[in-house]
C-alpha cells in the first residue's frame, strides 16, 4: 500500500478540453490532489494509532471531482458512498471536517464521532448521512427523488415540512436532482435493482454514479456482475440514460457528467454513469490487496492513476508547469498538515452523549401532551375501520402524509375507479383514501418490502410523513436491513442532523384458522430490540385511533402492529373518538381490576385473558389484566404497581415462549420486584415451533384461554 502520493509524469496523449477554462482545470486537480493527500494523512495517522479506521478514495478522485462541478450544495440532494471524498470536498466539506471524523471528534459534522470516517453527512450541504451498509442508499435516494416530485405539486406540504422539527433543512428547488453513488459491488444488492425499477417507472430525477474499480474488496467484477459490465445490463431499462466513461480522466468524466446531470434536470428520467476507476490502495487498512491482486495488475493500476495522468495533462496543455504543480502540492500538504494537527487536539464526545438522539429531542410521544380524552360519537367501528378513519383524519390535517405499500390503493389504473369498488388493502384498511386524497398520496408499490421501507426513509429525511404498509408481518424480513440499520439509526448516527419519522403499519399474528406458517407469525421482540424504533400494538378500536394518531404526530419511526385476528371482532369496537384523540406511548391500559393475580399481556391475548378472568370471577377469584399496548416504550410503572398489588403474575404473549417479548418483562419483574412476589413469574406463550395450517394444530401451538386458566390455577395453588 502506498504511503504518500507524488506526482510522477508519464507518457500520455493529452485529451481535448471541452469547455473547461484554466481556473476550473486547476480547481479539479487541486481537489483531486487534496483528496489523495487526506487519504495519505489518514493512513499515516492510523499507523500511528491516532485514528481507528481508514478507507480511501484513491483512484476515484477524477470522476468525483468532475461530478462535483455540476451538483449544487444545499440544492441538490447527495447520497454519496465512502469513496466520494473528492466529491464532498468539491461540494464544501473541508479537510478539517474530514479529519475530525477520522479522530471521532465531538465536532465531527457528519456524526459527532459515532460513525467511521468517510461516512459523509452534512445537512447544510444536503449530503444525507451515509451508513456502512452496501447498497441501502439507492432506495433512500429513490424516496428522496419522489419527494422532489411530490413537493413540486404540493407546496402546502413543503410549507408544513418547514415548520416541523429540523424543518430548517427542508429545501426544494424546481430543477433539483438527487445524486447517489456506489461501487460496482453494490450493484449486486437487490436494493440497487429495486431502486432502478421504480426510478424508471416514475421517471425520477435520480442520477446514479457507479464507480467501478473492478473489485468489491477481493471479489473481481466478473464474479460480481454477469458479463462484467453493469452498464450493459441496465441499458434495457426504459427511460434510463446510460453512459460509460474513463473515471480516471476528469475531462472525459466532465463531459459525461454534464450530459447526465442535464438529463435529470430536464425531468427526462433517471441517468446512470458507469465510471471505470482504479483502486491503487487496498479496500481499507483492514485489507491487503497483495493477497489477491498480482504484481502485474497492481502495476497496471498505477499507470492509470488519475493524479499523475492529470498532472501530465496540465503540463502538456501549458496550464501549469512542473514548478507550479509542486508549489500547489506543497500548499495542499501544508493545509492537510494544519488540519491534521488541529483535529488531533479536538475535543472528544462526552460519555453522556451516547443516549442523545436515539429518539427525538423535540417530540416525546410518551409525554402527557398526548394524553387526550375521547369525544365519542357515531356508530361503533371495528379496528380495521378505525385505521381507515384515523388515516383519513390525519391526511386531511397534514399534506405531508403519503400512504403506500402493496395493494393499498383503490386501483392503480385511475380510469378504472369509476367502474370498480376499489381494493384499499387486503384488509380494506386504506379503502377510499386514494379516491379522496389522490394517487400521488395513496399508491401501490412493487412487491418489494425493502423498497417500501427504503423509499419511506428517503421521503422522511426530506420532510414528508410516510405511512407505509408491509402487507403481512411474515414478509417483513427483506426490509430488515433498511429497518434495523437505516430507519432506526438515522437520527443517532447523524447526531441529530437527519431523521426518518416513518410509520410502518404491519398486520401481525395468528388465530386465523388457516393462516399457516406464513400468515400467522409474531416476532415483535425482534423490533423492540431495536433502539430508535417505537413499537405499539393496540387491541381495541379505540386504542387504534389514539395510538395511530400519536404515531403519525410523533417525530420518531414507529412500527404500528395491527393484529389481523382483531380487525373485525365485535368485542373491541368503539365509537369515533374524534380527530384529536391521542394516547401516550408507554402507558398501559387496565382492562380489569383485580386483587388475586395479575396478567400482563397485549394483542390477541387480551381478550383471552378477559375470558379466563370471567371464569375465575364466578369462583370468587379476581384477576387483574394489564394491556401494555405500547411495547417500546412500555409502562414499567403499571407493571410494578400490579405486581405490588397482587403478588402473583402471568405474562401472556403470542410469540414463542423462548426469547419472546414477555421474557424481558418476566426477567425485570424477577430482578427488581422479587421481594413482592408470592410465586414465580409464569409465562404463557406459543410453543417453540411454527404455526400450522390445520386449525387443530394451531389451537395447540398458539396460547389459548385454557392455557391461561391452567397457569392461573397453578400460581394460585403455589
């Protein structure tokens, strides 16, 4: 691996300069060389154990610097990847700021020391926080591009977004575009293809830059990509402008970037640039390319180094002489040295800062501000009817709200609406919303769960309020990367500079007598395990109205779990509580008062607990039932109070017994309230297997009223 890069003039036929004056050419070279010197300085600091990670942009500088000439900081939206140092420098990121990230300083503008260096993010420049995940940025950029088109037709939504928390960073210009980049390896991810599909279908102003250095760590491009060329594979996408260039040549890159950027600004659709670059250094300092690259290959890469090639071009064109180049390089060396010295004395983040920006500091959905009394009126409604009613009320109030997912629209072909009743979701939870609010606010998506969540994140970072639906909880897993590593973490990793207050509506659970393995799953504990994500699960229509409205009005991402079995039950219906009814998160509901034993539960087990309690009441035994309804945060005070009251506790939940949500509740009771207990904490839950299609098997697998009554008897006899 190279330690320091020096300009070495080699033989090269000088290309023609197309519309580039001397000042611009020098600026390009300065940015390229500055980028390389920052790489070299970071490598040196890492070997001195003064920073903790390094990943270089070496070999990518030319096309990134050229692209930076066309993107407008603070206007266009930038989703860079970690080798885009030269681009970020061109847009206004300073050498000091890049090195503050390297040392993990408190004043690192990209993350406050929370992310590795080269994970760019600056709201004032519209550079959206980047994670380490490969390819996830493509879907988020797609959602950001959708927000661009949405704001063009919905100025009221833009005005509302500007008034929300972090609204000072909400911008929109009529000819703005969205830039997203990645390496050749990232194009193997399904999210890349999902984003291309929607970008072309909706003609989004989205510019892809694929920086192909021939390797994804040690895996060569021919193993990653069929035929070894991503640009050849994508040429059949309709409306996609595709161009290929030598990304080590800034002049050729300039011409190609100019055309692609203009294509997107003219709203002709998305564009993709396939830039062939080099990677003269290893993937990162954790990698050694000598283990898989031959000496001949590495020598050939060195001959294509964009720094030395462009230096020779400047000399041959008479733009700079060798002495002027050396003077410029010395100036840059001094600038980098000064920035490094300053960064090494920068203040570190405080230990107390680690909990800051896990959740919104501006809106607390667990606060008393969301405690409201219902103003009941009208005929009783089921849970699923209350979902539609609440969504309709909130959409009328807030034009930022968009609703999308699989089958959620009434009919994607609008000319059919006058002839058909309309779908409105497989459970009819969004029925009529498209007719009422328009197809730009309520629309169907491709069958691609990662795409649904990723585009929602992109919209939310732009100030919109997406309420996205995953049709069945059982099929949420393709979106897990977007949820756990992006949605939950966006605010924390950017140190509060960006947020993604998405609401994910997810039908969940069994008791369907025929749902089988793939329509009956629970698994809420997996998501309550994710910091930054709120998780709620109502069991009544009234709670649906209050909790869904709070979810939409909060400033955090919320997973709103709707139990399918409860959608149309008569016993949990409610009158309309009014358009301002909200319920605090983290506030349990006392379903039934009791003195002899407590059942702490939620979801479909609430009613089963009520049936069991009614049986015992006829025998003179009084069971208290607590419906948590908010799973993260949860109401520990209510749990502690009921334990101190009855001294016998059952935690009932539908997920599997082992590792399920109730295990945490039971463990904390045993840990903190042991002296209050007159008997062990019991759990009633599903068997540690899968839910079967045959109803008799389902009855045995899932927890029933009989399981609860048996547990109550055992505890009372203890």
